[in-house]
């Protein structure tokens, strides 16, 4: 068997919705297939107790019997039922790519998944049934984040800055990947930047949750040589508005991308 | 007496939670946002983190050990202390979201997929079940190297044959699983068509779904 064909996938197809395995785990009617001989896994939605209407990619799960490899996951995103445990898909996808069991372009894979999954709906203040005060719902993030802030090659690939938080001479940027205009935002990471006379230094704030964001961070770093090159002049002006330039650089900050350490 | 105290705490907690103003709530959500950013997690989950903290406090009212966040006298002195208590819950949950990594490796058994599907539908005393297990273990002992025998023996003696116990090492357990699958395939007992999970009964209704239709599956459930 050709080694390349043995690693085909993962691909996602719709199928028949099967009975839900539990009140808080719903079948999504989507099947993920990969490899040769073909492996497959059904996708489920792990509903949150306090916000069952919310939907997030982080809570898309697979059943333990479909996971053929051991992998790290966040227990808060998993659900134990009498039929076994449902693990977060994102962590499993990251493991499949890490082991080299699949070879499909990460962006194509996530774009296909975005098309098939229900629309993203974050937990909002409207879901807060316990709060007796009628607080105003928090305004939602704009569907399409602003462009022209990240370097051209990054924006062409779909990376966007969704949140800018200046603080103590540095700025934290939430980087997401947008498969298409109006599509869901796949979390890539929080990038902390500091402006110094020699340019911009920065690093990713912790590795974040284990999942496809690690793969996206790697792709981001491939497209952009260093933290100094990831923002356009307009982006620098926008992000560092009101942030004082610091002459002292944090020991953690570097001019080249740091190696992302695996969590132990 | 203990029940009275618990009731008092619940009432006081409820009062204080009800007294949180919009501004204070916004500050708490901002605090949640800060914690998420600190741990390198998606900031848009701040509202979710705040609501999880409130849920944990409400669960703590029930007084069941190990469930929720339990308020004490210090937290209920006044509103300022109670807000600190909510902040503590937010901090604790954010920490849990980030730090409590777990690996599927920590699970001490794996399911033997083929066997699971075949055995679930049959009664343990059924003659076909007995024949199948007898033949499977006979062939396993014949084909497996001696280092796998303790795992096979433990599996044979276990009450739940759908799970292979981990006695010596995970490597051995996985090797036994692979060998069992190979033997079952040799016995011409293979999967027919698409695999159905255990909770799907043969008579259940399934229907075709489109991407648009899946948008409605996450309806609120009756709890």
C-alpha cells in the first residue's frame, strides 16, 4: 500500500442521525473517516449544562471506542456517560496530525468541518438563567474581524485578530482562523507582543488548550518568520494605540518563535 | 441544627447573588476574561466561565459533599466578600480548564470493538456466546507470545468481557486487543456495513440529515 494513501484524510460526511446516547450528548449526523484501511468516527455534541443552546467546535466529541490512539484532552470538554466517555474531537485531530496518521491540509479539513457543523453560538448573558438582574446582553463579536492588521500572507490564509487587549506596555492579541467570510472562528492562540526600539518581540501565551489550535499556531509560524513580521504598519498602529513603548524587554519575550512545548 | 445552618447559608447566598448589579456582573465577566487570557485560552468564553462559576455556587447550596462551591461565613459577611468568593470560583474553574489535563492513557482498559458488538446482543448463558469465547481464548493462547498470557488470563476471568483489563502494561493490553480482532476476523465474524454504537437499537428510527438540519439538534433538553 502506498504510504501516502494510507494516511488520507480526515474527511467529513453527513450521515443518518442516530439516537442520542444521552441527554447531554447529541449525535450530529456527521462521520469522520481517515486512513486506509478506513477508520471512522461519529461526531457528537457535548451539551453544556447551563447553556444547552450554545454550540462550539470545542464541544464536538467522539466516542472512546472510535479513538484508536491515546491522546491528551481537557476533561472539562469530555463527558462520561453510561455508554462510555466522549472525548473532544479537537484534541484527537491534533493527535492524528502529530502522529502523521493523516496528511490532509489542515485548512481544507477545518473548512469542510465548518460547513457541516451547526452554526457557532457562544454562551451569552441571555443563557444566564440564575442571574436575577436583567443585565444587558453583551454585544457579540463582529462576524468578520477587521482586516489589514496582520501581514498579507497571514490574512490571505485566513488568520485574523479578533481581540486586542493592551496592558502594562504590552498587548495581547487573540488570533483566530476564519475559513470563509461569515464562517466560524477557529481559535489559534493568544499572542503577546511588546514594542521595543529594535522592533516587536513576542510569544504565545502558554500553549492554550490542546487541540487544533496547536496545528494552526504551527501554520501561523510557517507563514510569518518572527513576531516582528506578523503585523502591518497599520496593525502596529491599531494594536499599540495607547501602549507605552518599553525599553526593558520581558525575559520571556523573544525575537524568533519559541518552540511550543508539549504539556506534561 | 446542621440543616438550619445550611438553610441560612442558602438564603444568604441567594440574597447576595440576587443583589449583584449589572456593573458588578460586567466586572466579574471582565475578570473571567482576564483569567482566560492569562491561561492562553479563548477570551470569548468569559461569559461561559462566569456562568459556570455561578452554577458551581448554586450547586454548593445543596450541601452535597464534593459538589459545587460551598460558601462559608467569611464569604457571606457582606457583598464585597461575596464578590471575592465569586472571583475565587472563577479563578478556580479557569485553572481547572487549563491545568487538569488528562490522557486517555490513564484509562485502564480498552474495549475490544468487534467483541463488544457481538457480545452485547447475546445473553451470557447462550450457547453461541460460550462457543465464541471458548474458541477465541483457545486461539489467543495458541497465537499469543507468553508475555501476553497474564493479560489474556485476566481478560478471560474478568466479569465484563467487553473490556480488556490492563494487568502488565498498556502495550500488552493493546497487543491482545489487536490479536483478538485478527482472530475474530479469521473466524469470519466481521463487521457488516457501518458500525452502530451500543446505544443504537435495531428498531430505532434514523433519518438523513443535511448540514442545515443539524443546526437544530442542540435544542434544550428536558432536565
